[in-house]
């Protein structure tokens, strides 16, 4: 007479907790010592099998896009049932991996090759299986993967359990099984597309494949259907990949590291000497002929516009010419004086950077997309456009008229316009008083 499950559970529970040994358990439950020992050893073997099955599950590389329903595992009451469930799951996962890797034989009557590209991509490690099927057919293709794997398990008595485990319907599996035995109506088109891609070495896209199908095979399909057949059967065009010689990427990484734009100024606008910190930028103003571009260089000591250039075009030459005019003025700059600007192409161009280096200046750059790092220049442009009425003007004036207005305003800004931070003095007046305090005989021009 066999033992009940409750008796087995009671024996195993007391043995695991170290309450009784084989002999005392045999006396307690009215069994022989060998019977108790057999129950315990079978349980230990089941635990080892379970551990082995779990380890094998962890090692299997099944895509995350294929979900499993483990509700049945939670409902298992004994280790033997859990081991049986896990072994069944391992078998199904092995079958799925074989399908993904293209190890499943293709039926000649259906030309089912939809899963071959998924396996190739998985084997090469280029992409996830779920990424190989795009659009609305992704879910269907993943279901076909599971249905084919269930069929390959060859477990007719466990079809229901496998379908529940894989999260698919049993009716859907049988529909798939019935359809897979019928010849595909698109088989001639798939064969023709494969020949076209073989001839073109997989360089043809949807439009050219569609044209060749109509011209040479008299198959007139729409663009969407041709694209779907190509996608589902792994016949998409191969992407052209740019190939570079050895060392290209290393050299590019080194060049990028060498050209890192450092923010030397770091929003430290405090200055105690002439020519210690300079800032520059370019602004543009709408005129009837197009645009007027203004490029000044400002000394942070007192906000004096040291020099500026005006141009009809925005290019590197404008920034370089502004720098040259600073050199022509022989403006007194400290050793390693800072020249700060944004990261515009005019200031990161090699010609401009070399000119800055030749003048002995340290170039500083604002953070990417951060106008606050060059707030002093932005503030000057704001005052210029506001006080000249440019932000409110409804009718544009000519380039020459705007140029004259800008020049007059810069002269007014430096000589007459007082600033609160300078003690209600203009930049020229502030510098005059500063140099006189230092013992210089300053004469304004």
C-alpha cells in the first residue's frame, strides 16, 4: 500500500529540520528504516535534479521578448512536480533557441524561412531577436517562433502545458500547425525575391525589388507586401557600412580628446587688471540687404569695447579680422590673458585657434548650449539692440545706415553711457580714474 502525500511531507519535514533520524522516523510512522531512507534519498535526488534544471535555465539565452507563464510552477506542491515542470521548460527553451538559430529544417512545401535571419543575427550577436522583426508583424513572428518550438518538442500529451507555459493559445498552435502543412500562396514571389537578392548581392531595396518582380517575373505586388515578404523571410537589403583603415577610430578618439573645449573663465568675471580677461561673440541684426554681423572684443575690467568689426557675412574671417585689429591696436594684455567665446564654428576653426595661440592668449569656451558662461557679451548685445530700438523696429533699414547707428552707439557706450557697477561712470571715465590713481597720465581720445 502506497504512502499518502501528507505522510511523505511529514517525514521529509521532520528529517530536514533534524528532529529525527531514519530509525526513529520509521518507528513513529510504522515503516521500515529502508522505506524512510528511500523517501529521503528520492527527495534529495529530486532537489539535485531541480537545481540542475534551474542552472540550465539560467544558462539558456532566450530573448526577453518571449515571455513565459510560470503560474503552474507556483501551483506545484512537490519537488517532483517542480522538477518535471522545469525539465519541460528547459526542453521548450532549447527548441526555441534551435528555431532562432536556424537549426530547424525548412519545409520545401511552404518555404518557411521567416525565422532564419533572427537566428543569424542572434548567432553573430548583432541584435536581439525581437529587433529583427519590425512593425505589426513582430508579434506574429514571435508567436511563430513559439509554435514551431512547441511542435519540435514532439510532446503531443503536453501541448496544453507547453502552450500555457509559453503564453500562447492552444487553438492558435493548431491553426499554425494546419497552415504550415499547406503550400504558401506567396512561395513563387518569395523564391523570385530570393533570386533577385542573390543576383544583386542583397543590395536591392523594396522599390527596386518591386520593379524587378513586375518586369521579369510578372508579379505585381504592392510596396507594403513586397516589404513584408522581404522582412519576414530575411531578404532585406544589407546596409552599406563605411569601412575605415586600421587605427582610424583610435586616431579620431585621440583627436577628439586633444580638442576638448575647456571653460577656463568658468564665469569668473572679476578682474583687477587691464587686458586680463577678454570676451568676444558675434551677433546679427536684420537689414534690408540681409544681415549685419557685429563682432566685438570686450575687456571685463570695465566693459570697454576694445575693438570690433562689422561684416555682411558670418564666417571665420570676421572673427580672425577682429583678433587682428586687437593686435594692431597693441592693446596691453597680460601674459596668458584669457579670451573667452562660445563654441561656434568661427571660434573652433583651426585658423582662429592658431591666431589666438600666436598672440599668446589662452582660449576659453562656454559650455555646450550655455549662454550664461558668456553673459557679459550677451548683456552688451541686449543693451545695444534694446537702446537702438532694433527689438521694436517694424521696418528694416539699409546695411550702411545700421552700420553707422552701431558705430555711434559703441562710441556712446564707451565714452558717455554710465554704469552703476562702475560708480555711475562710463568705461572710459572709469579707466581714466583708475590709471590716474595708479600714477599714469591718461589722456582720452
